């Protein structure tokens, strides 16, 4: 059994409202509960921090896993400060996990075992189902240091998505 969640609660240019913060916290709690009870969750990605491994609009299948199965290179779902984040594990040690988005220059704050909700086991992009790799690509390393390249890549992706619709 799995539950499909669409986690696209976007804020407008004016900022985030209290209702939006509360909604994100509820989504986070719901995702954690579904993974605990059903063991699997599907969600749609909105951000670009994991380019090129994960694109905005990709559907991820996430499975619950024990903390001792978390390994560097795996892409995991982390609940932090009432929000959900899908990033790659950089290191595991001292009972904590350090993650980072492939296209981001800096690592995330350490996550405790109860914050790591599960691991990404597949990525659905259009009609293709992909198994995520455990390495950061050369393109991701370029995107970490170039907002211009990231912006151009996202525009090309949006154009390609629009043309295929």
C-alpha cells in the first residue's frame, strides 16, 4: 500500500504565510506517518536542488528503511523544521546524517535518525522509471557553482516539458 502526496504548496512572491507553514508541517507529519504505517510513499518534486539526478516534476517513490541502512550516496527524504527535503547522503557518523542537494554548494545541517524518513528507490520522469545512482554527476558539480547554468537548464527543461505536453 502507498499514498500519493502532491507536495507543491508554493508560497507567492510576497512571502510565506502562517497557514502555509502549518500546511507544510502537516504534510511532513503525514508523510512520516504513511512511511511508518505503509512503508512506501510517492511524492512529486518541486525544487531544483537535486539537479540533474532529480528534476522538478519528477515523481519519487520513497521506502522506509532502518537508520543503519543509510549510506553515503543514497538519496533520502528528511523531515526538518516542519518541511520535507530530498537530498543525497554525504556522510553518516556519530548517530547523524549529513545530506546535500547535488546542485547546492553547501551541506545541510546534520539530521538525527528520526528525521530520516526513507530512501528514494525510483524516479518517474515522464514515462521512464529510473533507479537513482549513488554518485554526483559532473553536471551537478558544475551546477553547484553556476546559477546561470542552473537557470538555463531549468528553462530548457520547462520548454521541453511544454513541448511534450
